């Protein structure tokens, strides 16, 4: 399912509350540096027709118009969330758009936070890192600490994908980041095994995020055979994260 507008919602998010979405990707196409088997936008090959990105000015104008409407109807917004049809940090003007959103948030909904959902694979770009340090919830994906599993779950587009690079780039944020991990099984994939969880816990020890979000699939996914990991298993994984002193949020 694609989000067909630049600004969408607010929608009720299980993890973020009332979330006003900001989609920096095409309105009718997906662009991402990963191609996750569980992506709600579908696989990359199925959404490449529309490649037009909104400009910084268009995003700002549309957001402000929507905020005026929402204010006049007394709507509640807990978070402005960069998400949508792919990877938001791939927009070439991401850094400046974040500054515009901070300004508009301060003007219209000063109590709301700004969240970015990112796959963390653009962190060699200093502008992206700068922008992610400016937002309240810098939410970085780490579904496994093992390259072969990332290849299966997230299917990075770049053939030079390197898991050590990904982990060390995430670690630069220290407690100014949230790690989100999707646990999933089926179709030859399982990131809940002892070996997987041990490697992932070791990566978390290095990263020291301020929160670890643990969840599993809850909507239609583009690949057949993937199954939801049940709450008991997620809670067992959570216990191991708590043991190393990190905060957790499980969304069963
Ligand atoms: S990183 Fe996000 S947008 Fe990209 S394929 Fe994965 S789930 Fe979809």
C-alpha cells in the first residue's frame, strides 16, 4: 500500500500515538535503499513508475496548509513522522526539510515531537546525520546483526552493504537514537534464534540506544509465508535487552 500524498494522517500509530505523516518519496511510487520482505509499501520492483519527489517548498507549503486545518479543528498531534513510500533520508533536501518541519512544529504544535523512521543506510552522508541529530526520535532500523540475515530480510539494494559499517554508524548517535527491530519468521527467515539474538544483543551493547523498539508484522506483507512472532517470544527477547540495561518498548 502506498501513501498517495506528501502529508498524510494523522493516523493512530501503535508506537508513536497520533502521528502526522510526512512522505518525502513519490506519491505513487516507492524509493528505498532496502527492499524489506515485510515492507508495507510493497517490493521496490512493484512501485518504480512514479519517481517525482516533492520539493522542499512543496513539502513546507502542504504541511503548513494541513497544520492550519488541523489546528482549526482542534486535532491532536503527538508526532510529526517522516515515513511513507520508502526511505526519507534519500530525499536530497532532507536536512533542510527537517529544519522547516522543526520550524512549523514550533509554530503550530510546539508540544509534538518529530520522529524519523529510517533504515540507517545513508549515515555516510553528513547532512543526514546532522538532521537526525536535530529530531526528537531518531528511529533506526536494525533487524539483525548478521549480514546474511539482513540480506534475506532487508535485501539492501547496494551490493556493498556491510553490517559492521551499519552498526558502527548507528553507534555514533549513542543515546540520541532509538533502535527498532522487526522480528519475523517464515520463508527461510528467522531472526529470533539464539545465534541471531546473541549477535543483535552484542550490537545493542555497542550502540547503547536510549530505547529499543521490538515488534513483529501486523499487516499485510508482500511476501507469502512470513509469520508474526508471538508476544511471549518478543517478551523473552525484551528480557535480554533489559538485562544489559537498555529501555525497551514491545509492540506485540
Ligand atoms: S526500509 Fe522501510 S521503506 Fe524501505 S523497504 Fe524496508 S520497510 Fe520498506
